[in-house]
C-alpha cells in the first residue's frame, strides 16, 4: 500500500506528459461493470468543474469498453459530445483520457477536459473497483 502513494506522486508530477501529443489511450482492459464504476466516478467529478448542458465536449474516444462507457456516462449526465472539431461549437472543451494498469490490481485514470487534468488511482479487489486515492486536479495553462 505504501507503493500506491509513491506511484500516485509520480503520476501527479508526470501528469502533464500523459496528454502532450496523442489522443485518448485505453491500455487497461476492464470488465463492463468496472468501466461503468470508473466512468461514473470521473464524470461526477467533472460535473463539479464543467456544468452539464452548458459545456460541449470535443471527445477523443477509442473503441474500448471504457471509452464507450465514459461516452455514455457523459451523454447521460447531459453533456453534448462531438467527435469532429469541424462540427463542434467554438466553446467545446477538448476531452481525452488515458487508462492503464500500474500493476495487476492498480489502475490509473487521467482525464483532460479543457484546461484541467484530473487523475485518480483505483484498486481492484476480487474484480471490484474502488478508489485508492482522491482526485488530483491540475490546471494546464
């Protein structure tokens, strides 16, 4: 458990590099219920920063289970999602994510929405996901 703290600190300081040149990345394979838990958790935090129904999102998705669940959760929460910059409104916030495994039972999730980067570590126990840390919020300016 002491390693979770060290890994979390490393992720916090490395966070800016996660999203620098590429789009979303889904390196961790999740079961649908695990992806749903994490997506709902992340979107509930995003709602505190960007109001649903007020903030369109330019969503960089992949074809993975987490991407589909995150997209569905954003839409269900009231966000308008656009996959193409050409048709997105000018005020759309660019949104991308990375999800990967730090170990067989630790998952790191990073989400960039506009100028904000959100990170959180999750723990897997008996195929159940739980938050291992609080959210970190960084401003990308």
